[in-house]
C-alpha cells in the first residue's frame, strides 16, 4: 500500500521549522518563505520513499492578528491546518513559555497534531518532560516526539510516525521531484500526473504541461487556473480530448480535486490542448517547462 499526504509544519518563529525540513530533505532546499504566495499554501518539499510520499507544506507565518492583513493571515493559517493530513507543531524547548506557545498552538484547528519538541540538544532532559506535560494537558496530540533538527536526532523516528498517520494515496510527484518548486510548476505536475494515469501507454513521453495563469480570488475563495497540455501529434490531441471531450473532462476533474487540496480553495480549472511539433527539441519550450538545460 502506497501512502501520501500533506504535512503542515507549524510553530512559532525560530522554532526550527526550516531547519527540520532541510534536515529531512537532505539540505536540498533553502527556506522559501520569502517567495510571494499566490495561494495560501506553498509546497516546501517533497520526500519520496519506496512506499510513501511526504508533501511538506508551509503555512504563512503565525502571529497575533493586529490588523486586517494579520487577520487574513490567521484565516489562512487556520485553513491550512484544517486541510493538512498531519500537522507538525514545532516547539523550541530552549525558550519555552506556556502562554506564548499556546497563543499560537490554539490557532491550529487540526485534530491530527504531532507535537515536536525541538532543540533538545540545547536543554537538559529534565526540562523537556514539564513542557510535554503542560502542553498535553492543554491539547490532545496524536504523538509527541522530542528531536534535535540541528543534530538530526530523532528524525527517522519522526518520519516513521508521520508515515503511520498518512492515508493511503497516490504518488503525486515523480520520485526525483525537486523541492522548492515554483507553484505553477507543481500545478502542472498535478495535471501531468492525471494525464499519465488516464492515458496509460497510449501517448508515451510526448506530453508536457504548462500553467499559464494562476490567480486567487479572495472574495470568492476561488483559484482560477489555466493550463496548456502540449502534445506532438493531432492524433494525440484527439486522444487527450476524447470522445465529446470526455477524457479531458475526466482529467480536469481529477486534477481539480488535487488542486483544491493544494490551494485550500475552490478551483476553476481551464485546460487547453495544443500540438507542438517536436517540442522536446525546442530549447525555448524546454525552458518554459522548467526542465534543466542539458550539457
Ligand atoms: P523557523 O523560523 O521555525 O524556520 O526556524 P529556523 O529553522 O530558521 O531556526 C531558527 C534558529 O534555530 C536557527 O539559528 C537554527 O540553527 C536554530 N535551530 C533549529 N533547530 C535547532 C536544534 O535542534 N538545536 C539547536 N541548538 N538549534 C536549532
Ligand atoms: Mg523558517
């Protein structure tokens, strides 16, 4: 059975969220928090094992709502934690303060919280138990795990715990998916995955997807996405579209389902199919599709 799911990493600033993620993913990505966000969630990294795919998602910084923007961000945080399969709530054990901590913890809506006590390398063991005791009196956690993200202590166990909690699911991304991908590329990847799933071997290799537009409408809570599916032949185009457009409709509706989970919003998805002769040999197209230049 293959498992996959979205894991939201939350906690106060400096708790060690980025450090944990980098450690888990093997230093492959940098912090991506400086990127502008067009949707509410951002994929921070994807870790694929033989029988499991972990999709780590970032939620906007958690802080007390002081103004309208702050309130909006809080709403996003709550939405994010609602949708994730598992929330990792990271606590910095070296600066623990119950009031400040629960102020943030209380904004997490999910019932699937794994409490991660971080920076255990920095504190005496006997100081960790009281933190756990206070927090678990305050809130239910599905698991509690002390780690040191910096020293990479306890990370294998943490991953095993997360895996246990993830639902059965598909491999959303190819094995070698780079982390820190721009959002649009991830969206294209979701659509490509559905194409592959539905078309089987009918159209080998010659398909690429670009996301042309991705726009979130706050008022309607709707993300509008326009994407183009490129194939190499007219006959391929006909197969992708299907009889009376049925195949494309099916692919679109499956992709939309995933995209709604990814964006935490309703999604209006518009798909176009275009024939582009021999796109694989075109430098421009390759760059467009985000493939690395080959030497
Ligand atoms: P974030 O704001 O939650 O993403 O926190 P960062 O990952 O940026 O970490 C904030 C600081 O805490 C950095 O200086 C990290 O090196 C440090 N840090 C993170 N994890 C640990 C840990 O397990 N032990 C120690 N001693 N420091 C850590
Ligand atoms: Mg960070």
